[in-house]
C-alpha cells in the first residue's frame, strides 16, 4: 500500500512582509515559506513531507512587480511567475538573455506557477547562470529592514542573510553594455535539472581587449558558479587562438561539475568548456 503524504496542518496567508516574518519567527522550526509551490511539489514527489505550517506569500502584491528603477535597472519581484517575467516587455527589451533563459525552464505549466525567486532559492535553477553573468543583486526583508547582496555572494554561502529573511526582489543592471551568451544542454522535463547550463557576459575595450567578463557553469545537481580564476586570466587580454585553447583545462578544473545518473562529471566539464570557448571564438 502506498504511504499517504501528510497534509500540512495549517496554511497561513499574511498580507504584508512584516506579518510573514513574524509568523516565521513564531513558527520557527515547523514552518516554511511557499509561493508558486513547484519546488515543494517536486520534493513531495521525492518523499519529503510538508512541514506542519506553510506561510504563503502570494497575497503580498509588491513581491510580484517588475519595474524600471531610477538608474535604468530592472527590478523583478521575487514572486513574479517565470512566464510573466519571460514575456514582460521591459525584460524582453532591456534584458532579452534573461527572457531566453527563462524560456528554457521546464514546461509552460511550471513557468506559470513557479517564481523567479523560487528558481534562485532552489540553488540549481536554470535562471541562475544568466543572473550570475549579469551580476544581479538580491534584496531581502530582514529584522532590520531591507538588505542587498550580490547573487554570487549568496550562492557562495547558500543561506539567507538572516533568520526568517524573505527574498523580495532581484535587480539586473541596465543597459547591458557587453555581449551575453546562454546555453542549456540536456533534459527539459518538468522537475529535472539540465545536464549542462552555461552563461557569459563580456565587455571589450576599444583596443579589442577584454574589459570585463563573467563566465558561469552549472547543470544537474551543481550550483552554478562563476569561474573567477579563468575570468582573471582573460582581463586585459586580446582573444587569440592560443589564449582560448589554453583556457580549456582551466574551465574544466574550476567548474568542478560533478556527475549523476544523467551525465558523468567528465562529460559535464568538457561540454561546459566547449560551449564557453565556442562563445568566445564566435564573438571575436
């Protein structure tokens, strides 16, 4: 007989960030925030039970806005569903690479429910490589107000900045001055991560040397990561054939992608290196 998954005893629906944070502190250890719920659905299918209390953030409307800030950046509310983010005119016009990446996430049904904040908090979401390449910032509602940090810093420590913190928005600088690249390889099933996902941002000087570059590799159970040592090797240099060839081993080593039942570590590292090197060559 199949084991029945227990139903949560309570679903709370706070109307403000303050109320949501208060509930999380009061129900510490027996509660969890929920928005679109696609991640929790996946975990439930893997046998993980719901906690006794769910704190839904769906009534907090300011978490689902997309707007242009005074400096021209794009601020995306963490509760914005992925499909709305993908099709929003501001995102498509000012940051088409993010729209492209979101379009590669799962199925339309999942994109209509899943949120961009949830994709980030998942840790291996397919929107993360592009957000890393674009050097996005995360904002959290904490005990002492709003706190902001680079997405790379958050992923490096894999934890919220404070107890009961709520991710409120993701900000991407605009206009994007350099060239962007994104590629996802592999599986597209609803709740299965990609085999390999890479992204890159590159800005050149007038002398055809690299002014700024951010290279990202991820896929499967691997948290996407910036390849900072490889980036440092490229800054200030011209993209010669010898330089590009010499990068291959460094990308494979620094990406440090591990394998699973879908793809080996060596396969993932080789594909990631080939994709990033091809992107560098094509833009010369």
